C-alpha cells in the first residue's frame, strides 16, 4: 500500500512540474512586445558589451539563494547564476555589478532601468509578464512544510495537526488541498511562525521551499517534509521591448545550457535546495 501511495505522490509531483513548465512556456517565453510607456534607457546587449559589465539586482538576505557569508561576501544559487551569466555574456565572472534589493524593489529596479536584469527570487506570473520579460526558469520553487516534530514524516501525519501559514498567502490553498483535515494557524511573519513552532503551538509551517531551505540550514533541529505541494518558476527578470531581444536570447540560451549540462541542478543541490 505504501509503495502505491508513493508512486501516486511521485506521479502527482511530476505532473505538477510538467504542467508548470508547459504553462510557463505558453505564457511567458515568447513575450517580446514593447511597452511604449516605459523609457528605453536600459542597457541593450551591445551597450553591455561596450561598457564591459552587467548590472544585476540580487538578494543579500535570503539564504540559500542570495545572502552574505561571514566575511560579508555575496553567495548563493542566484549569485552563482549571475556570475555564470557574466561569463557567458562578457567572458569573465567578475564582469558583473551585484546590487542588493528589497522584495518590493525587485521589479521596479528593472522597470526604472536601475539594473539590466534581476535575479532575486522572482516568480514568473501572468500579471508580472505585462510589465517585464522573464527568462526560462532556472529553479522551480514551491510550497513545502518545515517541522521539528519527529512524529511527522508524511502529509498523512498532519491530520488534525496545527500548520502555520502566512496570512493571505497562496500557501493556504495548497495546504487545504493536500492536508484538508489539518488546522491552519495564520501568522504575519516567518518570525511569528518560528515562535509558534518553538513553543509547540504549531506542528509545522508551510511556505516556499527556497526560503525554508535556508531555515533548516540555520536551525538544524528542523527538517523539510519530502512532498512539494506546488510548483512555481523562478526566472531572470529583464526589460520588455524588441531592442532587448539579443539580451533575452543570450540569457535564455545560457540557462538552457546550464539545465542540460546539469550545472544548475548541481548548484541547487550544493546550496541545499530540494
């Protein structure tokens, strides 16, 4: 019976991944229509090559995608990707200026042409694609659960247990679907969820895999449950407009090579991402 359940869960997860990839390709990959309301001052591929470096917005406080180590240096999967793109576009890993941004400034930094692109844990969505262009996905994020309760091993163990979720987040629908008999406890922040778990006022916390992977690295008494409840493509953000086609094409071709060679998967594993 367990083998049958495991096969069913694996099939569901594969279906989610394939569906998300197809949806992304149909929705985002071929959007190149210029937005005439935006200034065309962002650097095109020829300008980037002329000046010899590329400006990329990144996160500096989001382990393991983009964060600072003990010496204050930026590192993480998205930092690796930014430097790899610098090699592909300009021939050297240090031909990049990394500009840390807050979550609310990730898109505006591109829209306002403060950077050439953003690699800052941006999920590709239909509404965002009206404002910016997205690369092919470099990582599929999604909802997972973190816990320190050793009695929780699989989703079925969450029946009548308390699961913390961020209020008004899309995570709520994911948890209700896969754990309909669990009791949901709304929280306003990750810190509030951590406090609930530490005080045994909640058994698990549901949020994005990319964020919770950093959680378990920081707090090793916690672990992720193996099932991913949703799939969300993380993509490089670039300006819209036909003049940026060469840049988008070079970025997409590079990411496709990183995927086909296994480099992106290897780096994700290195940084502890599921």
